C-alpha cells in the first residue's frame, strides 16, 4: 500500500489487520472469497480482503433489525445528535479521508475534498431535518374527528454504492436514514474498500461516545455481487438504495420487487446540454469542460452530449479543443493536475471501443488517446475526447463511463430538445442561454425530461439541498435533499374520534 494511503488510514484511526465486515465497532474478517482492490493511480494492489460470507451478511442484517427496535423509538432529535457528532468526525478528518478517496477512486484531490464536504453538508442537513419530520393535519368530513398523517421509521435499509463516489452517496443515504430511525447495512464497491472501512471507523468512534445508540445502526459488509444479491433479497431490509449501472439496477429492482420491497435506484446518466446562440461562450467553455472531464468522465452527471446552435458550433468547438489540449493530466494527488486516471483497464477498453464505434458511425474524433508519458506507470490515463457526430449515430444512445463528449449541431430549439430527450437515460441536463424564453421552455413540461434541469451551469456538481436523481433508465430514485427523506419512512394516516358518536365516512348509515 502506498505511504499516502497508509498515513491517511493511521490518521483516521483505522486498526489493522483490516477487516471488511463490521457491526458498529465490532470488526470481523470475512469468510468469503479473497478480493483485491487496486489503486487506479498506478494499478498496484492497495488491499486484499476476504468478502463477507452469506451467513455473515445475514448476521449484519440481523444486527440492523435488532437495532431498529430501539432506534425507531429514540426521539428524532436524539438520532440527529448522533449524526451531528459523526459530522464533526468528518470535519476533523476531512483531509485524510479525501486523501484516501484520491488514492482509491483516482479523483483529483480538490474533487475528493468536495466529496467529503458533501458528507459534512448532508450531516448538517439531516440534523436540521431531525426536528422537521412533519406530517399533516387534514380536514375531516366527520364531526368530532381529527384526521392526520404522520411519518414513522421504515426499518433497516441496504445501501449499495459505486466506486466513483465511494463515500458521499453512502452518506446521503445513511445520514437521512439514521435521523428517520433506520439502521443501515452498507455494501461498498469492491474497488474502494478502504474508504468504506475508514467511514465505518469514524462511525464506530462516534458510537463509542454515545453508548445508548445501538451498534447495529451502521453495518459494513464488503464483497461482490453475491453480497449485493443477499441484501436485495432480504425481507428484513424494506428499502434497498443502489447506485451503479443500469444492468445492476435492473437486477436489484427485480429481486426487491419480487418480495414487494422498495428500491431507490440511481443508475445511468447520458447527460446533455444545449448551447443557444445567446449563450456566454466563456461561461460555456468553463461549464462544459468541468462537466465533461471532471472525475475523468466518471460521474453519473458527466456531460456526454453537447447540442450547439450551428451559428456558434465551430467557434465553440475550436475553443474547447484549445482548452482540452492544455488540460494537465496525471497523478491526481498532485494538485497541479485537473484530470486523473480511469478506474481500471476495463474502462480504458470501453472508451476505446466507444470511440471506434463513433468513428465507424461517421464521427470526427479529436483526442481520446492513451497517455503514457508524464503519468504514473500502470494507471489508465487518457486525453478527453471531443467527437463531432450526427444525431442519428447509435453510439449516442449509450453511456460510456469515460471523458467522451459528443458534439452535435442544431438549427431550432424544439428539435434540439427532442434530440436531447431521445435517449433511454434521464438524469441531468442543462441549457446555456441569455434568452429567458428558451430557459423557461427547457425547464417546462415541454422541455428536458430529466430529474435535474439546469440553466447557465453544467450538468455536474449538484448541491445536497435539492433532491438528486433522474427518470427513465436512471431509475426514478431521489436522494439527498428536499423531501427525499420520505422514502426512508412509512406514512400512517390517523383518524381520532374524540366524540361520543360514530358517524361513518361518505354518510353511510349502518344501524345495529
């Protein structure tokens, strides 16, 4: 393991030998197959861990179920205090955890810091939410009756997260679930176990200072597909939140639906942006570049399709190519670099295959080549690609998790919106324009069909205050802010008769 990663683990208080199974602060070595994680920076092995066995996953689920019995009746502000203290741990260890994210996920350090800040922000949001789990008072049609609606804890939830946001997405779910009264069983990506172990360590440290909180509120189960399947199939986990590929989401959704459970899915995002003639081109270049190449194109909100009005298309293309040509690419722990590596060789091959397909379908490719000089050996470093292509190219229907941006020209806005929406995915979208009519049309029911619709900013970099998620093959789930908390609770409608009469609803007479 690299010295930077070892040092970060030490600062975070992670104990050795490392174990990928935890119930609160109780750690156990896995009894399943050995899995090896590699750092994308240089391709070297970072850790070898045994996955949790099926019975061990069952033990974690049972512990979460047992914890639910007392956690659900703890006052919500008390649950919020647990989250507040965990957030303070994150503040204390922000730099060390960000270092670990960079090492395991290959993000540049600034993006890693931003990811940990997201965790801190969602903890702050959840603490406030713990005093705002509001229900409703409803007018009853019956005299002497009170009709209300209240929200109650749902039960233990399973969280399956992906490598590209190895800690933030778990925190989005965990912080909200905890204040809602739900324990959490987490299966992180097998590509990023160290960051998960670090987070569970911080949870364990928080639990040590709050002995009344049951340890089973937070459980970690490291492993591959089998562990995810075990969580999805468990009737003791009424909600499964899963982030990843569409294929994975379909499998999870089918398994959960078969037992009539709930799924919260965050899946593919083939995100588009429209650049209108009135757009500020300098703002466009900056927002496009970050959205398209940030995290080396491995965000679910990465910009992949760019629709530019034909009157400014050549000008914007040339400006983007100039910026692309001087982007610093290399070791993400070196703060002078803005682009790190792809996660692994498989992703490199997928990018090459997508570019080959785009070329065969008539695309003109700029960039996209492998970089071998000036970067750590063993990592998969690539130059971002800009591809000029026609709207009927089949490759536009696919999401390739790599920095490929397809540029298309349009003549009228209605056609651009139709092309923008003509893909299976529906996560994030944007329009750059100075025309308020164009902006409002794009945000209207006749505009973007995505869950995130932006004006004069890019597709990437959502704030935690708004609900995050998308439509169609993106899965329909919503996480983080707004009223996403309702997915982690169950709704009860209460009717209280405080009279000495028994009038029936709808005026029904039933005299006995």
